[in-house]
């Protein structure tokens, strides 16, 4: 099965615009993690901070463009992986290895379709 | 075979068949539906052609083919191939009917219970799902056990099954490192299931059949996790309780409270087995809730005859320790029963009224203890009303007969103290 692992952390940890010294640290860890995943990693990316986010909202058929992320929260979507795992247990085991510098959460979502 | 007998056959069969189908087809909903359809076909064909020698094997064969058919149909519609539906004779061949069900149906209950108790399943749905799929209880029965509205419970079950199907929860036995996490969920599930099995003292109720199953599953857990003290404790509790089953009702089908049961009728083999399991639990998990619960059972089962004193002071002491670990109304209620024996009914009644009555109003043991304590305190009119209230809650038949007898004796010989443990032997 294919799963998306959505990484939620407080981006303030990484400094303004994710340019602080800790971003190097976590990027290094992600590179090691991705290498360890090998062919089970189907895709993924780290995202720039929510200060760079733009949201297009559809409401009653009308599209409006907004500055900022779609929802304000304590932890923000900071990146994701698309992985291949045999079942939820393997996906959970992989999610437990995703680097998180301080507190955070990995949401595991099965991907629609075959 | 009448309707009731058929229902019993279906229920017995459902426990193993749904588990076996689920392991095979990796789809809980499909397995449940296929089994239900097989039961419908049995209702149509058995009255005409007679009940097969091995009804369980028949039902498994039919359900298996129905599930296979449904899967094929599903695949065809997905591939958009318009073929006339294959007509498969879902009735088993005579050879198949001769097969013994233990050879036909693989025992997959443990696998199924682990799926139901996966950490990704909402905690409040795990026990309910296990009772439904592993033990074959109806939604109505489970809703009753959990004090929930039926639609609420049904929705919870649907959501849990959907989660299992959609999220890719594996149907294979988990590897060793996943075991400890699953243990707690499995043990509490077995506890709830057993308490349902134990509810009807007469043992004539629908739940008795799966008491044997809980005995088996609880032992299997200790074999799978030989270092888990709580698994031994639960296996011990179940055996102590089962040991007393032969002594729980008298010849007229009236419940006998624990303190009045003749220990000579208890099953010594179960007690010896439980003692061994408890010793392991005490070694591995001395101060755990389940070990204390097993020690409570052991205190009673150590009694050799009715001539010896009932172990009330020891029981009270154990409930005090249990209360320090788990302060809930049920532990408090049980402690009050022991308190009435050690200190007196008046003191116990004061503590009983300190419990949150609104939440316990429909809890049969609470009302039964209340009625007894009122009677023993000489408040006969209130006791009479309390007995009427508890009888209105429709207790199991043996308990109901006991309570009716207590009620009829009220005000007769007022000097005779009645035993406090009106709670049925649980």
C-alpha cells in the first residue's frame, strides 16, 4: 500500500523562514532517513515556512486568494513523504523513524486508489 | 431444531467462522456479511433437508463460497467486465458435510482479536469489536454491556471496521516487538468478554459458551507473552471464577452468593491451575490491578468448607489496596459489601449513599447491595422498594429468583441477618 507521511512540527524551532542553524541539522537527518528507506520512498519534499504560503480558497464556487496557510495551528505541515509499505504496521514503524527535532507529529494517510 | 436451538448453533459457529473468513479474505465486513447470508440459507434449507451432521462445517463452507462469490463480483465490477454472474452452488457436497469442523475451519480467533485490538483502532471500539466478531455477541447485547445507545455502538463498530479496511491494518500475526502494546488492549477486552460470560449465574444464558473460549484465549496470551504478569493474573481470575460455576446456583435454579457457596462443589482442578498462574503473576507484577483482582478470587477459593470463616477481613484489605490503584464506583461498591461484613451494615450504608447514585441507578449490583443493606439496617419499607427497583432492571434468571426470595422474606423474621454479598458471584 502507498501511504503519505505528513510531518507536523512547530516551525519556529527552525528560525525565521526556516533559515536557522537547526534546519541544516534536520535536513541531514532527513537525508539519512531517506537513504535508509531506499526504494520504499516514492517521493516527498520539505516545505518552506508558512510565511511563504498562499491559499486559494473556494467558497460557493468563488475562488479567492489569501496570504498564509489554510489554517493557523500550533504545529504546521512542514514536509511529507510518499512511501510504499506492506501494511499499516510497517508504515507506523517507518513513521517512528521520521526525524523530528523537538515535538511534533507524523500523520499517516493511506493514498487513494490502487 | 427450533428457533432457539438454531440461534445457538449460529452463535457458536459465528465465533470461529468469522475469524477464519477474515483471515482468509482480509475483510471484516465481507466476512460478517457472508456469514449472515449463510445463516439465512440455513434457515431456508435445513427445515426441508434436515440439519447437517456438522452444522458449523456446513455454515463455513457456504459462507466461504458466498464470500468468494462476492469478491469475484466486486472484482468484475471494478474491471468493468459485464459477464453474467457465475452460478455457484453454495451448498456443500455430501463429502464436505462429513468433515469435522475442527479440520475444516482453521482457528483464527487470536489473529482476529489482535486485529480488533490494533492501536490504530479507537480504544472505545476495540472491546466492542472483539465481542461482536470474536465472541459473537449481538449489537444489542454489547450496547447493553457498555451502557450505550444501540445506534451509537453500531456506528462505532462501522467506523472501526472501516478504519481497519481502509488503513491497511495487517491481518497477519504481529511480530514480537508489537506484542506489549497490544497486550493491554487484548486483556481488557477479554475481561469485558468474560464478565458477560459470567453474568448469568445459572449458566443457562447465551454467554456461557464463550467462557471456555476466554479460558483458552487467556492461557494463549500467557504462552505468547511469558513475561507479562498481567496476562497470568487474568488467566488466574478467569479460572477461579469458572471453578465456582458448579456452586453458583442451587437445585431450584436460585443464585447462591459467594459467601454461602459450598466450597466442596468448586472445581479443584481450575483452582490449582489458577494458583499456579497467580504465583507467576505475583512474581512478575506484584502491585498490579489484575494481580490484586486475582488475589481477591484466591482469597475466596482458599476456603475449604462452609464451616470455616468467610475471608471478609482479608477481602476488605485487598479492596483497600485495589482502591488505591483504581478508584471507581465498582471497586467502591465491592469494598462496601466487605465493609458491611467486617464493620456493619449501617456504616456500609452511609458509604453506599456517598456513591454517585445517578450513574449507578440502573446498575443491578448497586441496587441489590442497597436493598440488602437497607434490610439489614431494619429499614424494611425502603428495602422493599429497593428490591422492587432491582427486579425491574431484569437481572439474569438465577439472580432474579434469589432477589425475589429475599424480598419475600422481608419483614418475616426481621432478626435474621441476610448476607451482604447480594452481588452475584462475579
